[in-house]
C-alpha cells in the first residue's frame, strides 16, 4: 500500500511536558514518525509519497473557521504580547464555572477556551505542521477514493483528541475525522472509524456524536483512570440521529491480548453490522506492553493479527497514525498492522 508522509512534521516539536510532576522531554517527538518511515522502507511496504497541499475547505468540514484562525495566529499574538517560549494554556473551566459558547477576548482566556489540557504547546510552526498532517490524511483518503484498497497516512502530530474547536492530547487537527469526512463528501455513504489507540478519541467522538453516517468504535483505557478522563464511557452511545453510532469499549489497566481481542471482536462485529463502504483506522500502537505512558499489555506479534482482522472487513481502508511512544518498537508495531492487513 501507499504511505503518505512529509518531513514537514518536523515543524512541530513541543520541547517538554509535565509527567507525574516532572518536566520531561515530550513523548510526542519527531523521531516517532521517522522510525515508522524507516520500517516502511525496510520491509518494502510500498511507495512513500509526499502529500499535495490542500485548501482549508476540506478541513473546515470538520473544524470551525474561528478555531483554525486561532491556531494560525496565536503564536504571533503571543509574541506580540511580549512573551517568550511556546504558547501554553494553563487554566481551564472547572465544573463549578458556567459554560460559555463564544470565545473570550483575552489571550489566555481564549487559549483556555480552545483547549482542554497542556499535553503539547503551539510553536511558531505548529500550524504549518498540523496543516501538513491534515494534508497527509486527505491524500490518503483521496488514494482510497481513487480505488486503492488501502493507504497509510503517516500523520504527525496526531489528531484524535482534537475536536471541532479545541486542541489537546498532542493533537491540533483531527486527521482521521478530516479523512472520514472527505470520504463522505466524495461518495461514501457510510464510513466507520475504528479507533484502536490506547486513549479514547474524545475529539473524534465529539465531531461525529450526533451523526448516523459515521460510526465510531473506540477501544481504550477506561476514562475513570486514564487520559482524557472525562469522555469515553460505554454509556456514551451517540445523540439524536447519531444514537447507537458511537461505541466505546473502556478497558482496565493491565488489559492483555485476550481481553483486548474480545472487545476488538465485539466492535468488529458491530462495524460489520453497520456495513460501511469505507473504513478509517485511528492507528495508535500505544497499547504495546512497553509503552511509556500506557497500561495495556499487547505484544509486537499481536499487531499482525489486528491488521489481518481489519483486512477481513473487505472495504477500502485508510490507516491514520495516532499515538505510540515506545519509540524503539514503534516502527515494527505500526508496520506490523499494515503488513498483517496485506497478507
Ligand atoms: C495521541 C495520543 O496518544 N495522545 C496521548 C496524550 C496523553 N497525554 C497524557 C500524557 C501523560 C503522561 N504522564 C504519564 C507518564 C507515565 N510514566
Ligand atoms: Zn494514545
């Protein structure tokens, strides 16, 4: 299968994050995409192609124009305010505070409004990198639309935590959602998103929550103990016409292959019942046993089995890279899914 990749991902690199009270090098670092690319070349998966540049229009099908303007301009605004370093939000609306539905005017208040955590910062070139990640997803979607059985969008920064108008969890633009919407807009009536990243795809859920044309099934660490904490429970089944089209499988810390596979197979059957004409896989491999920020116990060989089961849907499939932070194993694990699919 084709891989879409651009070295422009290097334009995003938040230097640090806070982990259990310590300032550490961010887990979401540029080496991640490079090791996956190396593995793709090593196994000869297929051609590696630079994505074309897309207009904002396909991105605005998912994200609000005011949020996109904010992402594009906030770094300059930060500098104009006389501030050094990178753009970081630092305070959020507590449940004791009334909700609002339009952005405040002050810089820090607006940063708070458009985010839900400080997993990653906005650097001078984060907007450009996020745009190119969205291009990478769109190019993969277009390959599938042109008739490819499958494609891999090696996106970085990742996307599934980003909602219609917010960033968080290392994510700025929701690459998988943008690709799924592209598939909808260019002729696929029913698109399923299978999110197998360790974390709940809260952004993807928010974007498609009231829709019956895009099914989301997500396996993840139970939000009762795991990031992003406040979304991803099994009781969240969709709203209005989307009722029944959002499927969450929260799983306990320490989940191993047998338990993960049981949930995966249940989701698999539900996706099959939906009869999608195309599939987007939010491909995180932070379910790996040695992942430094995660608590599932999958092993390298399991990713081959996952790929083979995804192939059994027998529908055009786009894989979109999400998380995975055990950098040494990340290339093998991610590409195992793709090789398992192709066998
Ligand atoms: C796309 C994706 O996988 N985003 C994940 C964002 C997780 N952010 C929270 C990271 C918390 C790290 N602190 C735990 C360190 C354990 N040693
Ligand atoms: Zn993740």
